[in-house]
C-alpha cells in the first residue's frame, strides 16, 4: 500500500505517534523483501537464556509454551545514534493552511511528521535519537537516548512546534548549526530539516554544515519546500502582495513578470546546494510538502547502511 493512501485513510487521527506508526507500518508492508540489513526488528533464531544476561529480549510467549527461557537473536544489532535538527523559523510555517488541509502540508508540519516517522523506525531498531530545534535562538536540545520516556518527551516537543506559527522568528542557521555541532560528541547520523532560507553568505552557511561532519558524523540535509509556490512560482497574473514572513517586508508585483527569472534563480540555487553538499559529502535531498514519506525512509535506510 502506498504511503499516501495510508495517510489518507488515517488523516482523522491527530495523534502524532499513531500517525507516524501508521506511515512506517505502511512502508514496511509495501516492501516485499527488504534489501536493508537490520531494517526490521525481526529475529533470526532463539538461544537459551543464560543467568546474568539482560532480560530485555526474552521471548515470554515461548516461555509460556515451553517453560524454558529463550532470548531472541536479532539478525543485526544496531547501536546507531541519530540527532534530528529542525529549523523552526517563521518561513518553515509556510504555507498558511486552509481548514481542509492537514498539518503536514506546511513545511514545519511535514518536518515534524517526518521526524516522528524516523523516530518510530529508530525505536523499532533499538537506536538512540536526539533532537535540536533552532530559529533565531537555540530553542531546544535533547541528547541521543533510546528510552520510551525520552521518545515521548521528544514527540511532545514536536507536537508543540505546530502551534508556534503566530510568532515572527528569523533564521540564524549559521550560529546554531555551529552550536549544535559542538554538543554532539559521539559519532552520529545527523538529519536536518530546513528550507535553507538564510540571508547570510553561503560560504559561512556551508562552513556550518561542514562543522556538523566533525567526529565523522554522517549528515543528511532534507531541503523542505512548497513546490507549487516556492519552486514553480505558480500564481496567476493578478497583482499580488508578497510578504516576508520573517521580516515583514512587502512587495507588490505581477507574478508573470518575474516568474521566469525567479524560477531560474531558484533552480540555480538548488543546483549549487546539491553540488556543494556533494563536495562536502553531505547527503542533500530536496523534498516537497505533501509528498510521500517514502523518500525520507529510503534515504535514511541507505545512509544507515553506509554508516559503518
């Protein structure tokens, strides 16, 4: 079953954890045979439990049948540490949603649900997850842990990000990426959700991204955009007022007069981002709000395999 139809069927559920679980289960069920080692929590065999071992993986159902203690041997034990970073500036709360739209059709909503989906998969694989949130300040930090309590705490924070759209917050990506990089001391996979709206010079921005790679971290950048308006600039030719959601600056233009040049500059910027990320061995993935989460999950699994 495609993830889009899975979401459509359960869109009435507003609970983030439940929605994320449904997306992951739909993704797993759609894969006939996963090419990713260690992808699921399926185990290969049992072994007799020895006194003094952890009781975490005892198969209690088998104990009920046999009256003997066995533990599950997993095909690939993982100890991945993953740190998710979310840009929570005002531009990420675009577009303003209509009453019939779902929360994940804005950039921040898409990023929040994508993060919850990744957390669900990390939890299934018994991996540790941490979270950083930034805008014009370093809003939140949680180190990488794997406990249920830790997951609930992060999910609660993610849900709270959806309610901040009334605040005007600019982006200080450069400052806070450097600060986040200094906080992550153990080798981790770092996943960043941002729309890359940063007015400072590009060289400083890429230096900050490069800083995230210190200590041999793996960095994945999900560049979140609203394709129809931010990429294709799909407006009619009536005069329109465009407002910078972070600074409040306004300009009135006819969209058709600037469409061609706008799309060219945006396309060039995307190409430069992709090239610079490739040169710095940062995985760069542009994603549009409303798209399937399959790209997010597949990218994560492929990069995890490389993260040896």
